[in-house]
C-alpha cells in the first residue's frame, strides 16, 4: 500500500516565493495532467496561501502550480495593503492619537496597515468550494491552515478532510475540523501589529507561525506518513568573528530581525530534530512502531528543501 505524502509549507513572508519555485519545478517533473501528489496539504502564514491554491486546483498539479505562480506574481505592495497617501496619513494620525491619549479614543487603530486589497485579490482568485470537491473526488485527503488564537493563546490548525480525520487537543495547540474559508486564510497571514486580527468563530486570530512549536504536527495528525517540507530559511549559521575582530554593537534592525526570526521560524528546525530522534528510537523497535498514549507512532520519512542563501 502506497504511503501517504504530506506537504508542509511554513511561513516566511515574501520568501514564500521560494516555495512556489520548488513546486513549479516539481510539477514539471510529473506528467502534464498528473493530479495533486500530496494526500495532505498543511500551510502556515504565507505558506497557507500556497496550500490553499494547491487544494483548490488539486485535479491537475501543474495547473495548480501555474495558478500559484500567477497569484504570487500579483503580490505587489498595492495588491497587499492600501498604500495611497491619504490612507497612510490617516493611519499615522490614528496611531499618534492613540499614543497620546493612551488608547482611550473611540477609533483606535487595529493595525499599521489595511490589507483589504489582499482580501479582494484572494477572494477573486480562490474558489474555496473546490476544496471539498477535490476531497470528495479523491484528489486530496485533507487541507490544514494554522492560525494563532489571541484569546486562547493556542496554535489552532483548522482542517478540512474526511470523517476519518479526527480533531486533536494538546498543550497550546489543537486541531479543529472546519470548512476552510477566506477568513481562515487571512487569519493565518495576519502578521501581528502589521495586519488586523481576523475573527473566526468566537475568537480573533493572528499569524499562524506564532506559537507553532510543531509545524509538522498537522500533517502527521492528518495521516501523512512521508513529508516534504519546503522551508524558506537557510539554516547555515554565520561564522563567529575571530578573536582579534571588533564586534559592532547590534543595530535595532538586527535585533528586530532576530526577534522576528525566533518568533516565526525556529519551530521548524526543532520539530525536525524531534522527528529525527523519534525515528531513531523506532528503528530499534520491532516493526518500527510504538503504541503510545496519544496513538500509534510510525517511522516518518521527511525531505526538507531549503534555499541555498
């Protein structure tokens, strides 16, 4: 029996374009009319957009990759947020007023930028009804979109699949069945402070990369036995300066970049390390299977693609 393959697309902002390039190259290796080869699609933040596009066009993988390229080609500033002079001045005035009056005004700002253009772009490009059609026709097993709940302080993976896919509840993370909509997608890419939080049900959500300590988990929970991860960060560590070199004081930009990198992208590396340790343990057991409190653990093959720089 063929093992189910899951595709994991973590967040990375504009660097998500690297994921598109990898998927385009993969599509060209397959026969022209081949369907989606992944039983499970799991996307977070910018990766959620790519996962959703693939899910809505699962019948023909090459067509899905081409459509994905067209969506990302439209990601210019004016296609993501309002950047006209009047809107920017109005937003700046609201922030200044909120700072002066300590947030006691009637119209306090919700975010730095208004991303209504992105809502409009994705609304026009994506047919969310096609996700269930792909599942019903066997072109897709499940789609998971992860967002961070501001009230529950949990990482929530909204998934659309078959009745065989069950919800899960772990420390600071849970899986919840849902009919995936534009709201789920926009919640997953709502970068804190930059874009407004999005309400889904009774809770407001933000960028899914926050609190996602185990980005591989949704795909595994939904039945993936082999995983392709397309990351967006080069994991090569810069060499430390020599003992005689002068080390400049870190700039504000460098510190901010470090904080954002740790907040949004460190989970993947640690989760892959955990998966490797589990696989090493399972290799010592008969059948490479372990029955645990939370279910059966199988050996999981993982291939990770990363940019060279």
